[in-house]
C-alpha cells in the first residue's frame, strides 16, 4: 500500500466521468455565451475596490465603526453597514441558535467536547461568546489551531467582528511572530505555541479557558497538548477546557477526557453530488485544471466558486500557471477567473484575498492545500475538485528518516473535502479517482501525526516542561516505542540528555529555541566556536520556508549566475546563505540589491525578523553574540555539531551514503555543491522527490565527526578502507542492536526515577 512518490507522473487515478466527458475543453467548445457572463466595467471595479479597502483599513485600525470615521459620508455609511453586516452574519451561523445552551454547558462542566460541521462558527464565535459572558475577566481565552494561516486569518476575522485592532484585544501567536499585547484577551495561536507556553508557565495561570480547536486534525502538538491540558484541568478546577472538532472522533475525545460530555452543533448541509472518474488518470494536476476550466466555461459565473485541493505550494503555483496559460489560450471572451492560492506560507498580505467576495460576473478558483479541508471556510464554494492526495509526513523509526510524501487521503478527509461544496447551497464534488479507489485504497481515517513523525522536538519540550517519564505520558494514541526511543537516542547523541535521560544544561539551552533540536544544537555549539552571530544568521535563513532565491522562467540563466556568486569557492550552501544575508545587511537591507541579485525580498525580511528573535534568545540562554566571519572552519564545525547525524560520504557511483544509515542519497540540484561532489558532506534535510535528496549541503572533514561526536562516530566509521564489506560504517543490523541496547539501559534508569 506504499503510495507512489510522484503521483503526478505515476499514479493512475483519473479518467473522465461520463457527465463531464461530453464537455472536453477545446477551444472549439468555448464559444462565448454572452448571456452568461457580464464583463465588469473598470469604473465599477474601481469604486468597489476602493470601498472594500476603506472598510478593511478602518476595521484593521480599530476605528469603531459605530463611532465617527473621519471621512466622507458614503464611506461612513459603507463602513457602518459593513460592521453591521458582520454582526448580522454572526447571527446567521449555525452555532448562533445554540449560544445560550452552549454557555450553560460550559458553565456546568469543566471539560466539554464540542463537535460541529466546519463553518458552523466554532472557531470564530465560541471565544467571542465566552468573552461576552465574562470569562475574560478571569483570564485570557486561548484557542489553538494546527495551522499558522488559520490562526492568523481567524484572529483577523474576529478582530473585525469585534471592531478592534488586530493585536490588541484579539491577537495571534505563531512561531516567530507574536501579534498580541498586554491587552489581548482572545488569543489564537498554533498548538505548537501553546506547547511552548507550558515551558514558561506550567499552570497557564493567565488563561481562564483553553480551547483546543481542530482536535480532529491530531497534529503532534495537539496530541501532546491533550495530555498536558488533561493533567492541568485536574490541577486547576477553575480552568475551562474545550475540545472542539469537526464531527469526527467525538466519542474518542470524550473517552480520553474522562467521559466529558459532547455538545453537538447540528450543521446545515446541502446535498453534494459526488462524481468519480471511471478509470484512473495519470496526471491529476492536468485533470484538475481541465475540470476547473470546464466548470468555468460551461456554468454561469454567478453560480458559485471552485475549490481545488492540491498538495503544496509548488503544485499550487504550477496549477496557477497552467490555468493562466490556458485562460490566455481561450481568448478574452470568457468571464474573469480570479485565482486565489492558499497554503501555509502564503504571505500575510495575500491571505485576505481568498475571503474577499467574488465580484459580480467573475468566478473564484481557490487553489488550496488541505488547510481548506476544515481549518478555513471560504464562503461561496459550489464546486470541489479533489485529486485525492495530500502531503504527509512519514517517519521510519528504524532508519530515523523523515520525509514528506504525497499520499492518498483518507475517506474521512475525502468526505470533509466534498462537504466544502455544500455549505451555502447544493454542491458538486469531482473526485479525480475511481469509486473503487475510494472504497479500497483509502483508509478510514488519517493516521495521527504522532505515529508518523520524528519525536525529538516534542520529547525535548516535554523534558523541559518537566515530564520525566515519557513512557508514562497519557497519550491518546501512543507513538511507536521505537520512535520514542529514537528520539531519546537522538537527544542523547546531541548531548541534550544524559545517560539517565535527564535534560542537560545544553538540552535546557536548546529547548529555548523554537527550532529543530539539531539546529538548536548548532546554535548552542557556536558558543564554543565563537561564531554565534554567523550561526543565528544561517539558522534564520534555513528557517525561512519560502525560497530565498528567485528564479523567474524567462531569466533563469541570470538568476543562476547571480546565485552562483554566493557559492564561489564551493563554500557550501550554509555559508552561501550566510553570504547572502551579510551582503544584504551591508547594503543596509536594500530592496534594490535583492532585485539585482535575484533574491526574494520578502524571504529576506522574514529571515531578518527570525534572526532578531534568535538573537534575543541567545541572550536568554547566556550565549554571547560573537562574530568570526572569516573562520569558515569554525562555522562549519558548529553546523556539524548539530547535524553530525546527517553526514554522508561519496560513493564510487557518484551518489552518497549516509554514514550511519544504509541509505543512498544525492545532492539536491539546487545545491552549490552539486557539481563539486565533495567526499564528505553534512546536510540540513532530506527531501524525497524522484530520489532521496540532501538539501543545504556543506563539506566537512571526516575527522571532525570523531572530534565533535566521539560517542557517535568511531574512527572505523570514517576511515577510508575500500576493502571493507560495509564501506559506510556500522551495518544496519548492528546499528539497530546498538540503539536497543542503549535504550534498554536508559529505560531502566527512567523506571528508576519514576
Ligand atoms: O470553526 P468553524 O469551522 O466551525 O467555523 P468558523 O471558522 O468560525 O467560520 C465561521 C464563518 O466565518 C464562516 O462563514 C467563514 O467563512 C467566516 N470566516 C471568514 O469570513 N474569514 C475568516 N478568516 C474565518 C472565518
Ligand atoms: Mg474552525
């Protein structure tokens, strides 16, 4: 049942269904039918957008719209009515008729499981109801979201509904971005951020209510929060705990939380017609685009918007290109199609676009990751196109390899996706797979993340919260013990834990950084090599998820040349990133410089923000900011101190082999070292596309491994002896044995403590 790695090329999940076969998109079928489409006039567009801008601006600035906006009367009344309309809209949500009952139930029970269809108003309304009922007098209301975009956009929405400025009474907190203040009473945050708050404030004393929202998503952090808040609720009888979820798994949540009552919010659902394809299809991207365009040209635009589920930013950008290209081919006579991408790292200023009402005569096509499955509700969707895939983390605890794989979704996800089309009226869902696929290849539910991820990060957090015995932690679904052991092993190797499984001083420092333990370790180690200044710049650059380098299709040669400037001397990708950052800094953070060098300004600004925060954290863990920019060896050794488990050695055939793992890997084509092929490298991460690639690669000297991590590498691992049977060090079987032996003893020690 291993899914194909490259579904766009390999899987066979699509063929046209009879109903839409009739309308294959060809230019010939796309004759303009004027009665269906109204071209919107430029004048109208201008007025319209102006007004929307004003309303947004006034709400964002916290102009209480029932006070006097200092502008002309038409704008005044627009703003007033916009605020009034938001209030009216709140009352139309399914949850509104249960407001009092819900508040009563929360009053009567300490822990309540709330289930309600996506879009019923749980996330935006419940915290407001609690505020209106006076809970915020006793403390903040915290509401967790698995996704950062959801936390931001929901907070923005709620601040509008309350007529306050975002960041004041209503705020959000996500990694590297805190948009809250002393005034904040409704705080939306990622589940990971609340987990971190436990480190600082173990009793969450400043909160009166914690709402663990989107509980069905079962992210790693949400699962860890379950254990922590369950414990906390016993300890703090005054704390209200709400676990909210979109219909699934309610009984399971209730059972876990000592039979907490379940409050159901009946949703409104219109019928959704589901269409399957008759036979599998090779290219779901193409199929999705064709289907969308077909809907667009055959159905009147006022009819409803389209939502396509794709697996990630790259696919979304490709689909956007494909749609634009084909639309151009269709001429000017078809109605306007507004393309709205939404994915985790979409820049904030573009996020609002998907919620803007579709102008008359046009249609929106939303290209979304599974963020739109339950986290975000976009009004007006009538057509859903579901290729049946999502990107999922998968982890092999035996090899310690973690990768993001494009994987078939579960039946539960498929049904959520279909449901998105039937919120405001009857909908249609086009599944780009066969009914047989659905029945036989899709699991009932998505496997919780905790069972398919590297746990080193959360284990470190839990240890720093003071959870000593992880074997005893109250998991809703426990992770595989192998994965837990592997995490302990990794933290031990990084010297974050001692032989007894206790947090060391290094580990305590590492836990302060909201980064992967290996990266945190590199920062902590830079103290020794006197180059913390350089390492936090590199760490910040590595933490920017969007690409730093800009490579427009028509200027690829220029862009590549510009990029290679930073790689001069085969310094490796880490140092190249440092050079980019430092050069930008030298120009006083010039935007023009970024343009000239094909660097994405936005990514750089983000890196600067992250770097500022890391600098603050350095101070907290008492590491001096010291710069050693010319000592490349010091910088590389710091990196190696964190990433030594990610070392690889060149093989005769030109590929690499992980030193401690029986795994063939290659240098990613985007790396500056892809031609140089150094004999030994350390890499930041593995990505799996057509092959297993190492991304962000730096050359190292093998003796560093023994010097830096003598407990992990012995001379025989790094010796050159081509006569050996296992040229890459310890044989896999021995390796595993080694791990188990080590952990048998760690476990015993843990038991001793508990
Ligand atoms: O949490 P739940 O799925 O139950 O619903 P919600 O997120 O509270 O959404 C309630 C309504 O608010 C929906 O009609 C959304 O379209 C709207 N909303 C919005 O317009 N903008 C946002 N950023 C979030 C929600
Ligand atoms: Mg919600």
